[in-house]
C-alpha cells in the first residue's frame, strides 16, 4: 500500500483508460492538487438536523424515518452557511469522485478548518462513485460561516494490493450508490438490525 | 335593481379589505428574494390602497352611477388579476422548487429578454406543467388606465407550476420547454403576428364559412370569419405549434422523448389494448399526428435529425407512425362562439380540420423563421450540443460519472438534458448492470433516479464552473 503522488494523480485524471480516476470538476488544478493530496471544495447542498418532538433517532424503529429529523437547504457559491456550535449538518464535496478498483481514499479536514473546530474524516472504498459526504460538526463555542466553493477537505489516495475487486457501487452491501447530494444515514437498512429484531426481541 | 350602488361598493370595499389582510399575512412570510417581499409590501399594497380610495370616494359622492375609476378597479377585481398574484405568492414553495432546471430556464429567458424577472414556483399534486407571466400586463394596464406610476418592482413575475412527484425528474423537463414556448409566444405576440400572415382571401380560408352557422340571420363576411378563427382554432393551434417548435429548437430530441413519456403517463389500459393513442383535433390543440409532423420538420430544419443515433431516430419515427396509425376517432363537436355580441355556431367536421391543417401548413415557414429569430443562434440546439450529449451518455453517464464537463470545459445544459435520454435509451441495460440494479424489482425507477441525479448534479456544477472560468 502506498500513497499516490501528484504526478500519478494527474496521470490518472487525464488517462483515457476505462477504470481510471475521476474527480470532477476541478476548478483550479494548481491549487487543488498537492504533492500527495487533493483539496476538495464544499458543495452547495446541506441537510441540517432539527430538534423535533421525537426525542431521539431510533434505527430499530420505522415510526419516524431519519429524513424527518433533517431539513435540506441550498447555498450558491458566494452565499454563507452558518454552522452553530455542536450542530450536525450533512454536506458534501462540490466534486464528484470515482475511484478505480485499485485505489482507496482517506478524507480529512484541511488544517485551517480543523483549527476552527471542524473535524471531518472519512474512508472511500475502492471503486467508490459519488460526491463525498461531509459530516460537519462545529466543536468550537462560536458559530462558523462556511462558504460553498471553499476548499474544506483533503483526499489522500492509496493503492490497494492484491486481486482486483468489484467496484464499490456494484457491491451488494453498498448503501450509498453514486450520490450527487449529501446523503442521510442509511443505518435503518443495516442487515444486523434485522438480526437484532429477530434474535433478540424486546422482553425476551 | 335590487342592489343599490351603496351595497355594491360596500361589498367591493369588503373584498379589498380582505385582500389587504391577506397581503399583511404574506408580507410577514420569509422569502429568499427581497424582491418578492418588496413587491407585496410596496406595489400590491399600493394598488389595494388606491382601489379602496377609489371605492370609498365613489361611496361618498351622490351620483347614481359608478365613477370610471371604480369601473376599472372593479374590472380588474372581477378578472381576478390581483387575486391570482396573491394566490401564486401564497402557494409558492421556495424550498421545493426544481432548482437545477429552473436555472436553465432563468438563463434562457434572461438571454432572450435581457430583463430581470422573478419565478414563483408552485408544486402541484396533479400532472400539470405551466409557465406564465402574471404581473407585467396588469402593471402596464394600471399605469395607463389609473395613472399609477410609483411601482417599485420593475420586473416580470413568472408563475411556474410543476407536478410535485416530478420535481427532480429532468427526463421530463422537455415538457417545460414547450411551456416556456407558450410564455415566449404570449410575451412576444407571436401567434397574432403569424395569424396576420394567413391569406384571408384564399379559397381555403373563405371555404370555412361552410362550417359556421349564424344565429338570427346576422352577416358572415370575411371580417366575421377572421374574427371567429382568431378567437378559436387557428390562433390556438398556432400557439401550440409555435410552442412545439420553440421546444424542439431549444432542447431538441429531449422534448420529443419527454412528451412521449407524458403520453404514456396519460394513456389508459383500454386505449393501450385498442391501439388508441389520443390523436384528435380540438378547439385548443391540433392533433398529435399533425404536431409530430411539424416537430419532425423542425428537427430536420435544424439538420440534426439525420445525425441522431439510429435507435433514437427509429424511436421518433415509431412515435410518428403510431400517431398516424392510431385508431382514435375524431369526435366532431359543435360549439358556440360569441364575437362582438353575436353568436356563431361552429360545426366540426373532416372538412373543417382538413382546411385548418392546409391553412396552418402554409404558415409553417413563417413559424419556423419567427422561432429562430426569437431564440437567436446561441439558444438553438445544434449538432455540437448533440455530439456533446452523445459523448456524455457514452463516456460519462454509462460509467456512472455525471455529464458536467468534458476536458475541463463546463457542459452545455441542453447537452446535459439530452445526454440523460441518450443514456436511458442507448445504454439502459449496461447502466443497470453497472449499478447492480438488474433484478427489476423497481422497474426502471432506480435507473431513472440515477440518471436524474447525475443530470441534476451536472446542471448545478456546470453552471458554477462556467461562472468560475469566465
């Protein structure tokens, strides 16, 4: 397993090979592609969590779907989005990524945002296709103004050794297929929940 | 009269006050656009205040008749022009508008009209797409007739309705381009201009007399005949056909595929078994087969029809044949039309429709030329945009990549919309296989969802990329 360098990233991005790397659109190649990282921008759509009458999310209960705890909103480039302390907001990268089957990626917050109290980290499986979901939580005690279009996270790509595997989006366990907007949790579809329901019923 | 002038004016004042109350409620709502708020608080309130003053003044004078200003205010009230605006603002759902496609319309209209406007989006439960202006004509009328010149918002308000369930269905967006066509036809008086190009002295036009019955022995000369067909059939048909041409000229094949999708949506099982595609002429619409011929002609006029992939060409041809061979029966109805206080009865027949088709066919070159002139070169679909669409379908959507750019150049929105249809029709099976949706449990639903998501993303990001690179 090795980190993919700038040169290799650019080669992959311009390659015409079928199973290559796609990151689109890259608005400023010079600024976005670093020695071994790719800066990705904040997208324009947000899912904001709301306080509701129902006191908690319950993945085992289908009485109140997760989407009813969130409200979607849109900010164009140039408009601000205020992230309040301890608020959870689901956003996504502006760029759409498709990884070849022999690369996987790690996403983390750019340090300048880290220092304001934003921490994001995520893993991209090989073959992943879609925008990257960003779970934004403001850990500082002051609200932060975020602007779509600002570079917010970095992606590091690693090569995967061993046999070539099926693309992530073809995998039967994949819950997030080719997302183009921030996606809410699909925890309710987790197969283990059914096992819990069947084998460990309440009051048994 | 059992109703006194006082009763009448009191009733009118009551309605105006209720409307004012409604405006107060509307002005307290939050709008993403300051213009909407300003429009309600300044302009609509100014109108209703003025109307109240007019009615109140009339109530206090001792004359038996209404003042001219009251008659005008009452006329506007009866036409529901103000109520329609308030209703549109009240029903507007700014949170759930079809953002991505709306921006395409916004850019298109802005490029054609060079003026600012607001779009009020109204989601509907039923399958209804519409696009029309609701303020500017009233504004001009008020300025002229009541000398109201202090309006603060000098822009159009376009009311856009769309079926809630199809908010994100860009594959159906071709229908919108027909509706935008209607808007452009209305705003530019295109249908009236084309109507004037009819040879009213021709034997074909004069022969339409045979289809008209005049009550009470009134006269039916050329002037009456022109007025009758200006108010029915011909002008309506011209409007529909111009809207079709404008849709084909802007979005090309995507309009045809969207339209046929809508047809599938509205075809009953009974009609399906009887090979009975609805193909009838009516007062408002020419038959689909007639429309399809013109649509095909427009595609050929653009020199893009022959460039389409064979499968798409065959599809379009098959739609045309299906209509031409439909078992649909034309119900020949008759109906009254009132022109200058005289009633005329129009009897539909094969003869009438043949003559109307003949008259309209002579106008087609004018319609095509007017549409081309109105849209301007940059807004007319061409071979390059379709080549882009074909590449996007094959190199992008088929590979589960959005068609937002090619070689770091932002994609054209019309190419994006067409690429969705190209992908759906040309690569359906391989695309389904790629995303592991081959079990068919949801039919084409998952496929449509995926294509629409990729198109939506592309429309959004390509617009930003274009501005970034400008």
